[in-house]
C-alpha cells in the first residue's frame, strides 16, 4: 500500500435531525483513496443515517460533505452516483422485475465517473452470478441478491463505496469470499466505508474504525485500540 | 358580514366533518381509499327523501334508521370486496380503482332507479326561519348538521377510546403488522371499521338534501373530493383530526363565498391539491421523514411488458394504423370510428404513464380538456387555422402538465386523487361563467369555421401513431429499461445513475401531450361542444378500464381493451349512458378484484407460460 493517501471524502460537522432527534451530531471524518474505514456503534447510533446523508437520500441539516474537494451536500443520489459515490443496502434492493444481467446493464448504462464499465460478464463472474445472469432478480437467494446489490454499485465504477451490513446472514464461506472481494477493491484504489456488526469481518477489512454513539464519534483508531478504550467499552457493554 | 361567515363556516364545517369521518376511519384502519364514500352518502340522502315523501318521516328520525341500515349493509360488503382487496400486493392503489368502479356502478344504478332529477326535502321541516345568533341569521338545518356531527364525532371518540373493539381498532391503525402479530383478528376489526364508515356516510346523507340544497345521483364524486379535502386537511388516518379539517374547510368556504363568490366552487379541489403538495401527510402529521417516503419502492408488481420483439410491435402498430386509415372507406359511421381512434390514443397515452411509471392519472381527462380548449381558444381568439391551433393545444396540455408536475412528489392514492382534483379545478375554471368572455364559460364553444371531418380524423390517427410509437420506444429502449428499474426501486435506480425525477417528469409530460393532442383532434372533429364533454370523468374511466382490461405496459393490451370493450359497447347499442356506466363500473370492480394485471397476465395466471 505505497499509494499516497489523499482525502477523497471529507465529512465535516455533519448534522441530521429527525424532528427533535439528532441522528447525526457534528460527525467529522476523512477517507482516502484505497482506504477502508469501519463504522461501528450500537443500533440507532447513526451509522446508516451517515451513509444515507453521504449518498443523498437525506439532505444534511448542518455540516458539509466534500468529495474530491467539491461540495456534495444535498445532491440527488443519481448525481452522486455519477460522481463516483455508490452503496449497498442492509437488505438488498435489486430491480426485482429485471434479470440479473439487466440489473447491471441499467447501472452500467447510466454510468459512473469514468463512463460505464463494459466488462459486465467479468463482473458477473467475479460476483459468482454468471450462472444466473438471465434469471429475474426477484428469484435469487438473499445472499445472491446481496452480491447483485454490490454488483449494481460496482457497475458504475465507484471511487467511494459505502457498504451497509453486507455480512449479516452470510455463511462463513460466503463471508470469506466477500471479504476477499472487498479487500481487492480497496487494493485497486476504491475508498470503502463499511458499516458492520460482525467485528471479525470488519477486522479483516478496515484499516481503522470510527465508533459512534448517539450520532457522535466517540473513538477513532484501530479496531484493537477501540476494544481497549474505556468509553467504547462502556457504550457497548454498559457501565460495569 | 365577517361574523356571519365565521359562524356559518364553523357550522358548515362541522357538517363536513361528519361527511369525512367515515372515509377517514376506513383509511386509518385499512389504508384503502373508499372512492364510493360520496355515493353511499348520496344513497343515504335518497333514503331520507323517500322516507319523508312516503311516510312523512322527520329527517332526525330517519338519521338513526339510515345509520343502522348502512352499518348493516357495510358489513357483508367488507367481506365481499375489501377482504379480498387487502390480500393484494398494493391494496391502496387497487382500492382506488375498485371503489372508483363501485362509485360509477352506484351512480348508474341510482340514476336508473330514481331518475336523474333533483330531490330535496323542504327546509322548513327542520324548523322555520333562521336562528339569529349575535345578529347572524343561520339556517336551522346547519345547526342540526353541526349537532349531529358533534354527536357522531363524540360517539366515534367514545367507541375508539372506551370500547374493546375500538381499542383494537386503534392498535390496527397504529401498525397493522404488529396488530396482526399480536393476534388481533384484523378482518373482524376492519369489517367493523368499514361498516361504521358506511354507516356514517348514510347518516351524513340524511342531512345532505338540506346542506347541499338538493341531491342527484351524480353528487357522489363532488362529495368525495370535499370529503378528501377535509380529511387531508385534518390528517389522513386520524379520524378525530377530521374535526379540524372540517372546520378549516367550512371557514375557508364561507369566507370565499362571502368575498369571492363566483370562484367558491373551486375551493375544495384547489385546497386538496395545495394541501397535499405542502403537507403531504396532513396538517397534524409530523413532517419528520417525509423525504424518505419518496424512495420507497413501489409495491405494485411492475408489468414485465409484452414478450414480443420490436419487429412484432411495429407490425402490430402498422396493422392498426392501416385499419384506422382504411376504416372510413369500409364503414360509414365516421363518428364511431373517430371515437375508436381517440380512445385508442387515450388508452396508450394513459398506458405510457401508468404502465411505465405506476402513476395512475385519475384526472387524465383534464389534459384532454386542456387540449380541446387550447385548440378552441386558438381558433376563436387568435383566429388560427386548425394546424396551428393543434400546436397551441399541445402547448396548453404541456403547460398544464408542467404546472402539475409537483404532483409527482405524491405517491399512489395521493397522486391519483390530487390529479383528479386538479382536473376538476381546470374544468371549474374553464366552465366558470365569470370567464364567459374567454372560454364561453358553461355555454360551450362553436368552431364550425374550421370544421373538417376528414382532416381531424387524420389528426387523431397521427396522435395515435405517435402514442403507439412512444409505447414501443419505452418497451424497447434503454430509457424504458431505466423506467422499469425506477418502478422496481427508485433509490436503487438513482444509485444506478438514473435521473429519477427528470425521467418520470418526461413520461408525465409525454402522456399529457398525447391526451392534449387527442383533445384538440376531438374539438376539431366535434366542433360544437360544452365544457362537460372533454372534461367528462367518464373519459378517464374508459381509458383506465381499457388499459387495465388488456394489461398495462404492453402495446397490445390497451388496443385489445378498446377493441373488445368499446366494440362491445357499440355492438350492443347501449344508448342510455347510465347502462354503459353501470356495465363499466361493474367491470372495473371485477377487474380490480380478479385480474388486476389485465388480460395480458391471464396466461401467466393460469400457468400457461413459465415465469
């Protein structure tokens, strides 16, 4: 990893409110090309909201998101996708009435930052979906749908990929394959933001983690250091 | 003057609380839209008129009878219609279609049974002369209306908060899934809510002859729009919020009648559209996550579209257009042929929007009317020839489409109803006597100077060709594939780089353009017409039925729908409009219940083709 790490994504003082509830409370962090950052925290700590704001599902109520040193605040998701930001969902959201191949074609056709990728067959094979390419997405297993979700994101050739709970519900063998795939993306220079409950999976992937609680960052560093941090332990295990 | 308007507004508004209460209860518990609510109210009104005329029964004595009778009728109706409906994938949307059909059915049956003439009960029955309150003279019936409404709202409150069934009902309103999971018999609770809703409609109907002046079988749709305005103002699904909605509505209506009387009729439709756009979930609802709704995937199963190739579709379109071209040589009834072509075009135009984006335009006739009047105004005032006037008509329809583009922010039933209200508003503006100098108001237009049956037929055929071309394009292009992706999941589609809003808007405008140009061809061909003709809600209904019958998102489906149903309609030679309304209303109900994806889905449903 000799690649120079310039910040691809800068999040500064991000605030998102739902009514009186602050789902994100002045969250700040940076992410470089070819870096994998983990986002952990108890349920409701704001991890998915963070992904939703960065990908344009919600407009932030405060703070800024800079992508490649340009503001990405409150842009519509399709514009962000074209600039190179993409994601997967906790429960996959494929185009159910389209075939697997069409799912990828749609994403490839409308393109990412460097124009659409043309090697869809290779992408299908890489995702182990080449045998079901002509099947309707609705008829895939949920593990396959997760891979298709990832494929839909990758078909736009993203520079920043946000992965929301990809590991949940996968078998150990599938986990192993997915971790290797994501790691190879990072080595190709993709910046990865991973929200994950499975810490073992995260440990294989992430260079460092941010621990969130109640919309705020309470720790930033390696996963090992996080496990030793008293505040993190308190949030996860309760007051001893 | 102001005091009178305020007092009258509150009383009048309380009556409309009663009108909306049942509708809101049904929506709250079942998340379905009973578009036949106004028609049940109309039946209640007829019952009261009959009881008075036959037995001299006082309306206040008729009120409990009507409420009870309708309550008892509502119960089996729930099991007949709603129970099946709730099992479908998108009950909210399908309920619109089903109850729209039921509404037409009831209206037609009533017109056949009672005749179309107005009924009323002398106002003096409820007390002579006005009641004077602080110098404001208010009619007695309004006091009765307000009183009865207050009693009913109180009874509903007590029922919801003090009875066991009411408590279960509130649980179901809170979360259907959780209620189901905790072992509540959802169907029993829903049946009770539906029956009470119908009972309340019957009760409100008893006073309708006084509050609305008189009743005819056709008041249902207007009452529905008003009831929707009231419950949307007071927050959908919150029965007690209806009181707030009713009072706001009543006050605005009375203030408008006092100071701007000629435009007061516009109020319900404009308020409905306005409130839905500004507060999509009602005034009382928290506005918190409104944005997230936008990205919810549609629940309607998107049609796969026909399996044919582009070549086969083009061949079908060419054959159809050839038949349209040869028609006048083979068949002498030009008007009938013309109507066929217009309906073929309208069905494909509606298919563009509904089939490929899932938005069901209940106000589709609004664009047809806008086109017809765009054409008429260009001919009358700009003295343009028919060809240029056609362009003006297209511009008028596109303009209306652009104006109404914000409606696309609404989903499902909200969009359909707001669109219906918007079309109603356009009709009310065009037909307003105050605009006689511009549109000739309710007196109709005459364009005999440009009358040209052959040319206008050809124009309609061209519009049809364009509509067919658009459908084929959406079926076979990358643009169309993107639309299908949007229908499956708008957020995933956006993440695939598709400009969701822009693309939906484009299809919406194309669909509006088709209807507008068809309306222009209609105006040119008919050349003398009243505003009711192009804005007739039956036009929308026919187009919806044709598309649903044959199958949306296909090319052949709507064609099949028009040829079979409109052909049947003419072959039987039904001359009384009530009978066709009856048959079509019934057909809509049956289609919504048993074949929501149209005839094109039949082979699949019967397992004749693999998935």
